[in-house]
C-alpha cells in the first residue's frame, strides 16, 4: 500500500483539527464518569436494578470489539469518514438514550453509543499521529490526556447536578452541542490531501501496467473477518464482564461463552488468514515492536482495574468518604498523568522509548507494592498521594510506547496498529475486572467465614452497601467488615503489582532495544527527492 505523508494536514489547519479531536475525545471520556453518579435516579425512574451494570458493560463491549474494524477501515478509506461516522453514531445513540422507556431499551441504546465510541477513540489517536511528526507527538497526546483528566473530575459533578436538579436524560442530551461542534470542525477543517494525491499516483502507475492492475486498486472490505472479530470479541468480553457477577464462573453460561469465544477465535484466524485485506493482519503480531507493546498495554489494562474499580470502594468503605470525595482520591492520578506524558519526550529523546517505559513501569510497581503498607484505617491523603505518583509513573510508561508503535508504521498501517494496542489495553481491563473481582470476593469469603454474628454480607458489593448504613451494624461488625475490605483491596493491588512485573518482563525480553522509525515521503516529492530525515530517539539511546 502507498505510504502517506506524515503531515497530511497543513500547519495552519492544525488548531481547528486539534479542537475537533479534543471535543470528540471528550464525548468518549465524559461518557462513563458523567453517567455513574446518575445511576440511582435512572434505576428509580426505569427500574431494572439487577441489570443496570450493563449500562457500562454494553458500552464497553461495543467500543472494544469494534476497535480493530474501525482501525482497518481508517487505513482503507481514510480517517475522516470513519471519525464522522463515529461521531454521528454516538450522537444518534445519545438521542435514543434520552428517549429510553425502560432499562432494556436504555442498555440497547448504550450499545449504539459504544459503536460510535469505538470509532472515536481509535481514530482520534490515529489522526493525532498523522498531524504531528514523531518529536512533536507528545504535545497532542498531552492535550488528549488532559481531556481525560478533566472529564474524570468534571464528569461526576456534572452528572450529579443534572440528575439532581434537572433530569437524568440531559446527561445524554448534553452530548449533542459538543458532538455537533466536533462534527463541524472535522468536516470543515480535516483534509487528507496527501492520501488523495498518493492514491492518484498509485492509480496512474497501475493503469500504465494494464487495466487488470488498475482494477486491483479498489478497496476490498473483509466483511467475513469483521463479523468474526466482532462475534469473538462479543462472546469473550461478555464472559469476562458477567462471569462471577450475573452467574458463577463454573456455571453453564460462563463455560458456553468462553468455549464459544475460543471456537470463534479459531474461525477468525482461519478467515483472516485467507483474506486479501484482513481486519487483523498477521503483521500486528509478527512485528516484534507492535506485539511487545500490545502485550505491555494489555498488562497496563489489567493493573488499571485496581485503582479505577477498587480504590473508590476502599475510600468509601474503609476511609468512610462520600462518593464525590472518593472520586477525588482517584482523580489525583489523572492530574499527574498528562503532565508526565507531556514531559516524557525529554526522557525518551535521551534514553529511548524502551528505557523510558521501563522506568515508568518500575516506579508504578513500587507504588502498587506500597499500597498494602498503608495504615488502617488511614487518612485520605495517603492513597491520594500514591495515586499522584502512580499517574506520573504511568504517563511516563504509556505514551512513549504508543508513539513508538505509531512511528514504526506508515500512514496506510497506522490506524490498524493504533487500534490493536487500544484493543489490547481494553481487553486487559476486561480480564482484570474478572480476575481481580474473583480475587477480592475470594478474600472476603475467607475473612467473613470467621465474622462475628450471622447475616453479614458475603461479597464485595454487598459489604460496601452494608457499610453505607452503619446504623444497621454493630460497631464490632462494621470494624470487621472494613478490615475485610481493606484486606481484599490490598490483595487486588498486589495482583496489580504482579501485572506490572509481567509488563516489565515483556519490555525486558520481548520489546526490541531500538524501535525502528518509518520514513514517510514528503508531499509531492520530485523524482530526485530524498526521504526526509527523522530522528529515532531509540536509535541514538536505547
């Protein structure tokens, strides 16, 4: 496939395009945080308490399994049509969610939102790499990280205000002006002239070789592969999200879903192997730099479950904080993450991508190991301080690896490569939620076997709800439950430390010492023009 110039968008047009990317990313970033605080009002209005978790699981499922498909489509047809389609689909889902009449319809419409969210997440990251050369990519990535940081703080507050003083349906309608502005800026200012010229040159060359070669330039969509990838991901993520929650792990539904996903994975491999333009090309795993980063970010998704899922429970049940205060303890991580990411280029330009990522993950490992050493019950500033340090460490780890992978491929492969690492990170989160959920509930079960009195809850969610009403418990029982939650969360953070250690092993023994840098040609090169030079920091110091 023809390589496309790295700077497809002229310098003067970057500002509006960056604004469009940040607004588009805000749609996906605000989605979960703004909805979480309004769940009680939604359940009170629509009912369906037993299945409300699918408001989040359904969105996550749709966004995750479609990432590889959107990545391939953006490489085939360009970023702009995929991003526009994603924003429109997300807005349609938002309008439908605002009109939901029961919990089942709301969950279905959240899946529609997720289908758009998958396109937005992967394509925004890919366009960001298209806009900036290798040395300047931390600038745009830091801006996108700031969007996530702001959303984690503002989302719960905005969701609570809308649900408490207006109506929970406004949580979805507020997406419309944000999405409309992002859509306008994308349509008006995002152009891909380099891609058009390169395709025209390729078509002309093939036409000179004959009509059969010319007709071969038509894009071919691997619909069978897309369906196989979607079906496999759907079964696997459903099994991981619902196992141990909606049904026991060793029950018939879990076995059927996991077995079905394994069978479909084999079918997907066979289909993709025969496809002319596979949705998940084999080079994603054959190329050592991309395979190593896929595994490393999968481990990152795994360990991120400890702070994002279990820290709020710890803050409320052990420290006795309210939901908003508990959210702020977690948000401390998002304050230092974008700052660290923005400054990471000063590190990897000196020591290389691999060493920078190793430094960040080593620091993260120490922070995760320090969490179980916190005193009981402790003060809120103590876990908040650890989250500040963890955010700084992970910003130093993740961004260099994403930039390194995007730098190893040309325009025609960048969407697929970016989608693959995002897919592995989100799949790691699904695995981590299942694994650490089972670990936490197992620890609680063992602890509660010796609980004083009878009738106490036996799983993490039930314990957290019981501690929300301390008047219903004796002082001894409440203290016992808090210590049990503390032990369970400590075990989860030790498990997250294990995931960090696994990530370090991947970086040390699988990742290459030097990440190669792909040289895209300059726009409209003359016959005698030489490729522009790009500095590979990993070549100079790794």
